[in-house]
């Protein structure tokens, strides 16, 4: 490929491929574990964000931002989680134009059931890394995320 495309950033292409392979494998394993519970990754991430919020609730717009989902898909996710009895949807007491999604007791119970069996897989994926390696990987992945954000976000400067 380097001969056909002399400007090809070979090392970055290889790193991108490795990130995609690792991410895809981790996602596949997560989805395999979620499937028996009727959830997929985006449903689970949304449920986890609501579960982990200090109030046990969030607005759809907050969730869109944190879950990296569009409004249409967040509506689908919320509908599925409401239908499953894992969250409720209500009008905000402070602003009747806002919708608030809150985790139910059943939702909390499901999170507590799903998470512990995932821990060995997470530990195993990083088993050969030292604490220092993990800190370095964290720092480097965050740097890449910032770089990607700068490429995908329009420049807001005048």
C-alpha cells in the first residue's frame, strides 16, 4: 500500500486497525453477555448512565451527548427501556417542557445482576498490563479522543 499511496501514514493505519479490532472484540463480548437480558450496548450504556447519575435520572438530551447517540436513536432506546420496565419517563417538575428518564428498582436490580459477571472479562482483557501501562494507555486514548473531537467538531472561532 505504501507504494501505491506514498503518503499513507502506515503506523497510524496499523494502530487504527488494532484499535478497531480490540474495540470490536470487546463490544462483541459485551453484546454476547447482554443479549440474554434483552439489551444491546447502546441500551446498556444508557441504562448505566442513568443508574450512575447522582439522582438516578437524566434528560434525553444529556444522554444523547454522553452516549454519543442521536435524538431519534435515544428515543428508540428510551422506549425500549421503558417498555422493559427498567426506566420511567416523566415530565420534569421544574420545566414541563423537559422529559426526565429515571431508573426503576427493576433497572437497578438488572444492573447489579449484569455487572459482576463482566468483571472477569474486563480484568482478563488488561491482565498483561501493569498499573503504569494502564495509566499510559488511558492517557494516550484520551489524547486520541481529543484529536478525533477536534477533527469532527466544527471550529467555533470567528
